[in-house]
C-alpha cells in the first residue's frame, strides 16, 4: 500500500494529509503493535474527522 501511495504524483492538499494519516497509523500494524482491523478503524476515524473539519 505504501508503495502505491508513494507512486502517486498528482495529488491535492487533502490527499496529502490523508496520505500522512495512513502512513502514521500503518506503522503500528507493520511493527505488530496493532491489528489491521484496529489500524483501519483508526484511519477511517481520523480521515472522517479531517474531512469533516476541512470541507
């Protein structure tokens, strides 16, 4: 997933912020600190909050 995100070259400001959220939270999964489901829930929550505050 990270390789895909890194390969995208044409992004808007909102998308960069969402990418940052994903990157920050995905680390906990790859370091075996949280399950994929926990990380997905956190990412969804943070992105929803970000979008509601910035739309």
